[in-house]
């Protein structure tokens, strides 16, 4: 047991595609204070790989990172990448809690893509169903057991004790939004391999999906369109992004098709949300993730959807000592998931 105001007895861990990140908070009450954080870049496919060598490698990276940063606990709340988590919203009869759990496990099989016996499911009540007054709506998630088991094995192999696994999108929302915001916002984490999309209302996700497009897809388009090598393509993409007045718009021309592919997926989700919750209108879009920093991408999204686009601050619900504020804001785009995990109640 820890004393009031002490360091949290767990830390948040984000095993992302391009880096491993850790955050530990301290203090109690609704707003905790930053204690320690850090990241180690990784390359290739290590994070999602199932090979034994890659799993050992990532365990080693996590071990070195927690040691270097000075994480003071073995307890960890770890992420599950949205690409491996299936999330859906379902309507279900209004039932007393005991019966609800039973009914959900009976019915889950028909909603999730993997056999129930091979999946771990989890759910949260969103509220009244907008479709049927006799029902409530639930956010239902499922993850294949073997994926969880492999992650558990990685973490236990370096002596860590997993107190929670949480999908990226849930952690993201906790870090980036305020539970007091009643109006719906669209959150986008445009990462390395994928973009996580969540529509959040009052701190609760009402729609969540992972779109398999991110920095890698943009860079691939630039390699092809510009005929340059991968590292040059990456430089061009992050330097010029969607500005049409740079390099005669060549970078824009190379990547705009791919960006519009992402835009089309976002549009589908906005439409779906509007149809399910008749009359609900998005207040705006909050973007985060490494690839959200492409020049003029936020502006492009704002014009496409005619919505305000804000740059998310991963640390908005954390007290950060003044002298550390510049340093943490510089990495804000990469830390939402790790911060959100560290902000959990356990
Ligand atoms: N200025 C920049 N120049 C080059 N690359 C950049 C720049 N800014 C961000 N990036 C890229 O953004 C990516 C990291 O984004 P982010 O931290 O969101 O990814 P991730 O969390 O590891 O990925 P995922 O969420 O898909 O697991 C890296 O691949 C990094 O190379
Ligand atoms: Mg990420």
C-alpha cells in the first residue's frame, strides 16, 4: 500500500510501432503529477511481430527503458494495439447487472470476428440506445487470447506484473479529452502504421475503429510518386506535407491520393455517427500521433470536413512542473496512449 501523495503504484506502457514509451505519475485525486517518462525508438516490425527473437528484443528494450527512466514499480498498465482489438457498439436489453453479464457473453459470439472461446471480451455501458428506448448501448471489445498471452509473456519475462491491458483508443481518449466535454469530438491518432479513430462524448467512446493507414502509407506514396529512397521520402513528407507551394506541389501530388483514402474512411465514420445519433453534430476534430504533424494536414482536414481541428495535448489532464513543460510538449504527439494508461485508476 502506498501513502497519500506517493508515486502511483503502476506505470503506463505503450508498445507502439515506432517506439516503446513509459509514463509514471504521482499524487492522488483527479489530476496527478508527472513523475517520470521516456521512450526508446524501435524499428521494423518488432512491436507486432510474433517471432521469439523479436519478443525477446522488445522485452529487453522495455527493461532498459524502465531502468534508465527510473520507473519505481513492477506494476504495469499496458496497451493493446487497436489493430488487434475488435471494437463495436451494440444494443442490448436493459437488464439487472448479473443478468447483463450473462446475456452479453451469450450474445457476444455473434458480434465478434473470432470464436468466443479464443477471445477475451470486455464491455462498458455507454447509455440509452438511440435506436430503441427499451435497450441500452454497450461498447464491446474483443482481443484474441493468444495475442494477450504473448504480451503477458513478454512483460512477465522481465519481472513485470500486468495490472491492466487496455486498447489504445480507450487510453487515448482519457489523455486527450476532458470527461466534462458533453459535445461529441472526433479524435484521430495518426500513427506509424495505423490511424485510430474515436468519437467521444462526455469522456466515453461512442465509436472506435482502427484504419490501417498512417505514416508508412504516406511515405510509401512519396517513394513511388517522387522516385526517391525511403529516408528521403520521409524527409520530404514531413518537411513539405500538403503545402502546394513547396517543390511545385510535387510532394502534395504524390501523397494526396493516400491522404484522401484516409479522409474517405474518416468521412464514413462521421456519417455512421450522424445516422446512429440523429441530430448529433461533431464539435470538432482533435489530432495527435506522429503523422498528424505533416505540414498543413490539420488545415486540410478542417477544410474537408468544415470542422475545427485542434492539435491534441497528451498532457492536458496531468500536472507538469513548469520547468518540464516545453520538453513534454515537444513529444506530446507521441505520448497520448502511454499517458492515458498512466492516468487509469488502476
Ligand atoms: N518530423 C518528423 N520527421 C520524420 N518522421 C517523423 C517526424 N515527426 C514524426 N515522425 C514519425 O512519426 C512516427 C511516430 O508516430 P507515432 O509516435 O504516432 O507512432 P507509433 O505510436 O509508434 O505508431 P502506432 O501508433 O501506429 O503504433 C515515427 O515513425 C516518426 O518517424
Ligand atoms: Mg501510437
